[in-house]
């Protein structure tokens, strides 16, 4: 009888313990872990970014690994009404299996500096989680002399480190992507490397910070040379008048891509991801090279 009485008194506590354990396993109720206070401070020419690591909650266990894209108009996703213009960022998901998500935060006209100053990197860092990836491609607008865009090479190096530190502070993996080259060729018919000072600076930062580097500059130049000068007109935004409502008078643009070209460049990026040997590499669909044949 005495043992039964003791058992009766303990039953509520035993049940509470069981409920708490079940809640932890299946996400019912329970308190979240307190946020950790890992803060990375980057002060670059008056820009200060404080990145705080959030609490680890049960959502982490159901989170789909996500690639966040920070970049310019060659990367961004365009509206249906803007066809056939497209960025490689809106196509990259077609080269990845369904276990990887893509969040394309790239936007036209931004440099490594203005993307940060406008709070766009802060938005990414507020969302990115451990196991995610941040792919960073800038250079086109950094080299532009417009004051709202221009970023000297040394400043460019410093801003890239802000992206790297921000991603790492949240347990994500940064990947530097050298700027895709423009349709620019020499008298011999060979394509030039666009923004060579910025390409070199990004490579230096990658080496200094031991950050994975995807050399899209070199891959794109090699691809353009393989298809030739005329072949690149179907890659870049060369459109005849009257074909698309957004470009009623046609357009000849040697920087941006049409849909076919964006798909080809995304294939180059996918190949680069595969060659990096990261956990993400295992999720690249084969053959990525089919886009560049």
C-alpha cells in the first residue's frame, strides 16, 4: 500500500516528464533555446554590421538547406513581363535536386557596397541558417563610376569580407563567385576578362579568408570562346524589334542575358559548385555540362 501511495504521488511528475520529452521530439510546446551572443562586427568606411546568431529551435531539423544569392542584374530573377531577359540566379535551381532551395536576393544596379548600405545583406543574414550557403557575385557595378555604385578595389575587398563574416557568424558557408564576363572581345576574336582588377581582388580575399571560390569569370570566358563571337548573340540580350512587348524596338545588350544564356551560365555555376567538393556539391544534378555543349 505504501509503495502504491508513493507511485500515486509521483504519477503527475512522471506524466509531465513524458509530455515534455514528447514535446521536444515532435515540436509541441516547450521553451526555445536562448539566442547566443556570437556577434561579428565589420566596420568598412562607415558601414557597421552586427550579426547575432539566433537560438537553435526545432525548425532547424526541418529546414531545407538554402542557397542565398547576393549579386547584381546578371544574377537576379526577372518578372515574366520582362522576358526574355533573365539572370543565372533564376535558373540555377534547375541544376539542383529537390532537397535544396534557392533564395535569389540579387538585384540590379547594386555593388558590393550599395547592397550592404541598403540593408539587403542584413535581410539575408536575418534569414540564413546553419547549413545554408551564401553565394556572392559582385564586380559589374563596383567598377561603374556612378557615385552610388562605384567601389574602389581595396574597398571591394573589405566589403566582401563583410559578407563572408556575416554568413559564417550564422553557421552558413560563403562562396565567392567571380563576376561573369561581358561580351567583350579583342581584335583576334578572343574574349576578354571583364573587370580583371576585381576578379583578382576576389581571388585574394578567397585565399586570405579560406573561402570557397567559384571562378565564373574564367568559366564564362572559356565558354564564350568555345561558341565564338556570333554564337554569343543567343546568350546575351540581343533581341530583334517586335518580338517581345518589353523590348518593342529590340535591344543589343552585351552585359545581360536572355533566357537561353542565363540557363547556360547557370550550368557553368552548377559545374563550379560540383567541383568545389562541398556537401552542396552532392546535390548538383548530372549532367550539368549539358548546358554548355
